[in-house]
C-alpha cells in the first residue's frame, strides 16, 4: 500500500458541503489522522504526572491508566522505587522524586500532603508549630510537618521529611484559612485556632515554655474577634481558660480581656495550667479558674 497509517495516531472524520442545484447537496467525507502521545509504560506515566505538576499517585490510578498485569505493575513499581524515582509512603500510595531531590530521596511535605490525606480519607489542616511558622511565629522552626486530623494516623518518617499527625476529634469545627503550597492551596488553622492547638498539644511540642515563646509572636497576628471566634469553636473550655492565662503572661491584655469577658458567662471548672503536674498546694487564679501549677517562661 502506498500510504500507511502513522504510528500512535487515531483517525477522525471531517467533511465539507458542496453546493449543488436546488435539488442536491453533495457532502464529501474524508479522514484525517492526528498524532496521539500514547502513554504505555510506567516511567512515561510518572513523567506525564510530573509534567502536569503532580508529585503523587496511587497504584489504582496506574492500573486504571495502563494495560499492565498485576505482576508487571508490581515489578514496575519496585524498579522505580529501586532507582529512587518514586517512594512508597503508604501501601498503594507513591510520591514522585524529581532529579533535584534524588540526593535526599524525598520531596517537601506540602508537595504531596493533600493527595495523601485524600487517599487516607482524612480531613486535615496544617497546624500546631507548622501553622505558627507559616503565620510568622518562626522563633522555633519545627523539624517536622505537623498536621491535625480527626482520627489516629501514624507518622510519615524519612531522613529528610517527617509528617507528624495530631489527633483532635472535633478539628472540623476549628476556623481555618488557605495558604498556597507548591502544588495548590492548603488548609491551615487561623492564628487564634493555632494558639488553642499549641495549648492542647503542649506536651508534644516542648511544654508550656515552648507554647509561651511561640504565642508571644503569634499573638501579633490575632485580633480579639478572631480569638473569640476560635473560643466559640473549641469543644474543651479548659483549653480556652489556659490560653487566656497564657495571653496575660505573654503581655497581650488586649486579647485576654475580651476573652475573659466571654469566658465569664460560660460555666467552667478549675483546671490545672499543666495537666501533667500536681495541683497540690498551688495557687488559684480566680479570673481564669486556673490552678497555677507551672511557671512557664518565654525565650523572647
């Protein structure tokens, strides 16, 4: 045959209409061929995702997009992992490692966190020290990426990147906003909601000294209205009481005073400033109903 169909192409029909007399219309059909970039291999699939700005994928996604047997897919993924081109973070979930990150073997957490949480079926927001740093309270830069979720989740641990999950069952009630990540927008707790999470998870981030240090800087991004909004969303009034006391200690009465007025109309009980320490013989602060069993100090 003098003409052959090009490789990796598909045939599409086109037509035009030729005018005739009032009784006839002549329609001519022809077929044109357009070139199609067929993705038939796993390396090409990974490369195509990266070109579109994606750095994570699932095994199911690959199985749907490529005509590979289960055995061939498993071996193909194992080869890419062995070459350092991809890394498996959870069973069936992989991240893509571009050339510039081959040395460390891992990409930054904000490149994949949204897709990972979607895969795990967990709502989330960037929180605690990671949120505080993004809000400008960067005195204590976190050595891990901290994420708040409603259900227990084991950490992602790698020499270059660690993602630590903090469980808060009613996290969906906390006020959040959006921050730009490398591959899209990410949810992050507001400065006031971040302050409450710092108090809630004090034992996991270095204690009340660390909380007070970060809070001293973070308070600059808070308003009385935002503090009240976060308090209204908080399921544990004890955390609000502790935050109020710490705001006074940090030297922010303009934030603490409206919060004290709000707390006054809500039934509350005496709570220990540090839940891990004994309350025996310690003084009580009647304004906040706080048993002052700790003496936190700020580093700033």
